[in-house]
């Protein structure tokens, strides 16, 4: 059998973790996370990390692998994930990757063009200005300096936006120009499984998950992270809204509603990203049908 990586992608709360574990158990193999937040040891409830019981069901890579004090970018992820998949292939013909960070999956499958390194002082300047002036400043700056990214990039993700601003200020070129090179051909097969559900069902699952996170102690977890709220790892849905609540910018119930709303918006953007990938085969999260497709594809 040729070496094969099965990728399970799709929006948040659709059921990717459960399905990936079932697939991994079927093939007695391991899982590589493709989630840009679950890798951080200090973030737990708010990133919907697999439970301790789920982590025991299959070995996971890129879960609790980094500290929030260490910056992790897409190039770092590509290197990490390729090392992990080849480690799995030493003992198994099949590996599983699961997650909703589209750019990480794209880098793993196709490679990323090399982007010139940004001087640390420029990066610090961009971060400091963002921390002082906020999203309105960052959005306006990108429209002014890099209208190509402003029209086509992820304009709701401050980490990606700051990275785009760094690149245009450092090189004079849009970061998107470095993402249009030829695709690399990996030395293993890739099967892409996209999970989807009817919109209202997905949105109900998202709302229920947020309520469960609050019940499990998300507010207390966020309070413990207040000293680190300006780190890139904390510029994310589920924490940003609570930091605003702690600062008196909204009340508790409004913060919870904003987490639900912003998570629904994020899920919509994830679907838009993955639907552009013609190699993605779409299913509702039903194990037997998906396993049948995988086995036919491998054979």
C-alpha cells in the first residue's frame, strides 16, 4: 500500500475530532492536528481541545506541543507536520490529519513559498501599534498599504493581518504574492475529507458548545490568561470577547453572545476556504460512509 495521509477538515463544531479518532483507530494509526490554537499548552477550554480521554484513544501530534510564549507560523507548521507524518509512516501506511486551519492544511499538502524574514523590530512595531490602536487601525492600514490582501485575505484574523502588514512593509510585496507559486508534489498520497452539516444544525452545535465551555470554566480560564492577553496566541475567538468583558466594555451575557456570533462567522469563513478546494470530498460526519470512501480511494 502507498503511504497515505487522510485529512479531515471542515468548520468548527462539525464533529472532526470524533471522526478523526474513529478513523485513526480503524487504521491503528496516529493523528496530526491542523489547528492553530490547540497546539498551545496554556489554552484548554476555549480552543475545544480533545479531552484527556480522547487523547488516550489515539496518539496526537501538535496538541499541547507549544507554549503561548512561542510564535508558531505556517512555515513552522509545515515543517512540524511533515516531520510528524514521516514519523508515523515509519510504522504505518496511513496517517490522519484533522483541523480547521485551512492555511496549515494547504501548506502541508502543497508547500509554502519562502517569505523574506521580517526584522524583529518591525514585527514588534506592528504588534505594539495594534495593541494600542486596535482592529480599526489594522484594517485601515492594510487597505492603505496592501489593498490586494485587504480584498482577498483573512480580514477578521488579526494575527494573519499583522503578518500581512509586516510583509508589505518589509518587502513592498503583498504576502499573497508569495502564496501563488507552483504546488509541491508530496511523496505520499493525500485523501481530503470535508465535513459539513445543514447550517442551522451546525449553528445550534456551535451555540451549545459555547454554553458548555462557559459551564466548564472558560471565564475562569480566561481570567488566568489576562497577563498574556496581548500575545498573538490569545487574539482569538473565545478569549478576546472575555477580555473585553473583564475591561468593562460589555457585560457577561453580551460577551457570551459575541463568542457564539463570532464562532458562527468563523465557521462560515472556514467553509468558504475549504469549498474552494476541488480535491475535498464532502460528507456529513457519518463513519461508515466515509470509511468506505477512504478504503476505496486507498485501494
